[in-house]
C-alpha cells in the first residue's frame, strides 16, 4: 500500500497497517526527538531541497511527519516515502535555524540507515550506489579507477561526450559524475608525504593528519599545504599509512556496517601515534570524525576508543585559531585581493565553525574578504548528493555560484573538496575563470612569501 502526500484522508484499515513495511527495531528515529518538533516552519526557508522542490514533504518538517507516521505504522517505507528522505542533502541548516532545538541530524541519520536496510531500491539505484560506495571510500582502488578516466580525458573523449550531451540522455547521474570530474594529472597517482614530518621551528605539538579519500587524490596540494602550514607553526606531523576513509560518505548515506568498519580502521591507525591532536582539512570528513562516538556507541570494544579519538579531532582552521599562528604571513598579491569565503555546510552547521576561517584569512595582508548572500545555503554537493540527485544539485550549484560571483570576488576560498568540485563546475558552466582554493593553500602561500599566479 502507498499513501502519497495528497492522500491524507485515506485512512488504512487494521489489516492494511499490519502489512505495511516500516522501520525495524534497530534504532528507528526516536519518538522523543520527533515530538520535539512543534512544526513552526522556521526550517522551510533554510532548507535547500524545499527551496528547489517546494513540497512540504521535502522539508525537515515534512520528513519528520513521515518519520512519525512510519513509526506509528500509518504509512509504509516505500518509494513514495523514501524519495523524500533521499531528497535531503543532510546540510543541517535546519538544525542551526530551529528555535526548538530539534535534533534533525540524529533523526535523518537514523532514518537513512533504516531506509538502506528496509527499502528495496531499483537495480539502477543499487548499481550507482554500489559503484560509489565500492570506490570512493577506498583511495587505492579509486586511484586505479582513475587510469581509464585519465586516458578518457587525454584522448579527447570527454570533450566529445560533453559536446554531444549523450551522457545526459543515457543517464543524468553519469552526466553528473562526468560533470564534476576535474582534469586528471599524473600528480593524482603520486603520494609524496612521508609518515613523519618534523616541525620547521621549535616543536609545540605532535599532530596527526588525515588525508581523506577524494582529498588525497583530487586535492593532494591541499594536503601538502596543510602539512607545511602545520610544520611552519611548530607541529610535528604524523601521517599513518594505514589510515583509510573517515566513513563520511557511507555514514551519510546509511551504509551502517561499512561506516563502522572504516571508523574502526581510522581509530586503529592512530592508536599508537601519541599525537596531541588529529587534524582534518575537509569539512564533511571532520563532521563525521567528530561523530565516531555516536557511530560506535554500541560497540563495546571501540566505544571508549571512539570517544577518546573524538576529543583529539580538530578542523585545521579550528586548530590554528585555538593554538595561535607563530609563522609570519606575507602578502600573496601585490595589490588588494577581493576574496569570498564559502561556508561548507558540515563546517558551518555540523561543527559550528564559521568565524575561525575568516579570522585566518583576514590575517593575510592585502586581503579584502566579502560576504555572499545566502551564505548558509548548500551548494548542492553534499557528499555524493550531486551524483545521486543531480537535478536538485544542479539548481543549487547555480544559485551558490551566482551569489559568490555577485560579491565581485576575484578568488573563492572553500574548505571542502566536494564543494570545490561543485563550485568549479558551475563557474566553468558560466564561463568564469575564477580560482577556487582551500584556506590552507592561501595560508601556505602567505607563510612561504609566494605570490598567487
């Protein structure tokens, strides 16, 4: 039985209720958290999916209605209801906005894990999700997969495919994957960072650095810049070779066991490093790393280890403001550079980090920092959302880039690899040649006294 958004008058019979497929008993969305929502609607204006789709059930309030109805056995967990959970970007803007303190982040997380266990997806959906979760969380495997994509680009096939628009006709999801693919270079196949890097000055801290998955392959210069900034500020850097994925992608999409396994591996990789802090420079990864206590709360062996791990996790920008910069910063341009900082959702809403990146950027001489309209609105990347829900992501990406461009900025600073790919794609679509750089790269230029090219 299916009940659509407009069929609220169709009351199911007792027999029908018994046959409804719903949530299982393994951590369904908590009724107590559901009941904390007073349905005021403050979340609607800040919700990106509601902004694009305009339907009540594609808002946080609407999804909470659905969670409650499924919990109560009034409607089924089926295509009609699951699509509204899938439309959520998980940006957490509603958590920031909610005057009642509704913990929507916990509700949507619990629901996503329920959906993946109890909703039978179509074969095409299973294929795309299987491809994503078999590749992206495993950097070594993803690096191998990049070889045919490197050839695909070098032979000019990508330009031909994009010119014909054939991929969009075959599959909007494939077209979306191709659309955010950056130019693959030989650097993507190299790993130049040693296990231990000594500080450039007197040692202040011993810190671990997490390389990420997409970050280490597509944005290795960001990792290298991060290490140089840390060592320039008195940090001995440790990079365990055994580290893998932080578990962000599978955790955000309800892949329960995969997320737990990756979290355990990450904890084990730093177990004997004796680091004071564990540094991450990707917003989405950082949010998940700080959630390990929740992810492994029912694991008796790792529960305490997870909580100890979380206490050490810091976003790179958060850390530098906390301990203070000791390295001198030089101008990165000969004249004033107008720049805009793009708030990544899982940094702004998930980790409540917004002031620190701006404080760091403002320390660089000759920087004029501008603020965009709708700064808290998601760019549409949201992990793998722009590959799974390309139509909504496309509209959000266009809106984000227009707001960034309207500041008149000559450069965009973005603290998350997914955001950087999404924004770069839409800048190119609008014919704009504006650089997108991580704040750590800009600090690195300033510390080394180099000028932007």
